[in-house]
C-alpha cells in the first residue's frame, strides 16, 4: 500500500512568512509540497527563494490581511489559478498580548479575536470552498470511495489545556479555545466532501519571537523551561512529524493533537508566594 504523501500538493499557510508558519512551510516543502504563504508581514529577505531552491518546491508569498473576507477570497482564488488546487490549509497566523484579565483592553480583545479566530475562520472557509470545487471536479465521490480531498489544520495552544503562571494571556487563550470550537462541527460538515479538519496545539517554541524574549527576560525563559518535563521549550522542527501526520492522515478528523513536551500532563508549581 502506498504511503500517504504531500508531494505535489498545494499548502496554504497563514502566518507563513516567519516563525512557526514558515517552519511548517519548510517541513511540507521538504516533503515535496508547494507552498502559498499568506501573511500581512513580509518574509525575511531571500528566505522564500532559498527554501524554493533547496527543496525544488514552488513557493509564492501573498500579502494578505486574514481578517478581510474579500481579500482572503480573492487570494485563495488566485492561488487556485497559480497552483491548480488547494489541498492543505494550515492556519498559523496569530497574535498574543501579555495582559491580565482585569486589565484587558478593548483593542487587545478586538485584535486578538480578529486575527486568531476570525482570520482562521475566513481562510479555512475559503480553502474549504476551493477543496469542495476540487471534489466536484472529481465527480463528487462519496467519502467512503475516495481518499482525502483536503486537510485543514488549525494551530491551537497548550494554554487551552492547562493554565500557566508565566504569562497572563486569558484573551489569547480564549481566542484559541474559540478556534477549537470549530473542529468537530467543521469536521462533521466537511466530511462529505472528503475534507479532514484537525488542530495542532504546541507548547512554547523557540521561534524568533521567543529568542527576543530570551534576550530581554532571561528569568522568564527559565520559567518557560521549567514547565516542560524536559526542562526546555520545543524547537519548531519538532512539530514536523505532527504536521506531516495531520496533512496526510485519512482517518483522523475533529481532533486536537497536543505536542507540548509534556507541559499539559503534570502539575506545575504556582507563583503566588
């Protein structure tokens, strides 16, 4: 039996210019997928060209505000024209502000939910329409008679499974929990079109943003390290196997997969003394 593969597939990755989003693009491109990067920010100079040259994959950056419905739909239609289809969607665009619940501002609340929830919703919806069009071109087969038509993966957070004393991120956590609420109903509705819907929830990862925190607040970094069973935070490439699984599995849908170094599986000390 042939092993599932992303080779030749087109992956739409939001927040793909940098950080975890770009790391996901590296994983999929190295496995043979073509990548459409959606981000309001720009990639590091030369990074897209270097990745394309190294992997042989077609990679295009589309400047996109994921909170703008019209813009999102226009970009996804452009991607269909440029690549031929949309097969994978990873929603990694996100924002987080360290702000206590009692002091959470209207601007933080609006921006966090706009990017993290509304942005994920709109891009997933537009990609699901594209995947449905692909299904229709195949003759609208019954789900039992065909393999996956598409995979949608939301990026969640370990913070929706266990609270942390290291940061005050109630607003962020609530937005990610809202995204998690999409999983099962979306999986149910889209199964008839052969579309799988899942979530990957990582713990703290050594992204560029984390490295800046490490330089500025070394004591805070130590606290992050202590939350993991292994005494450190994760590296983006350590999410690679889970990303490949969730973008190829035919028999997994409606699930939230934790990849957190054990953070959510044990009791952490408090910091109130």
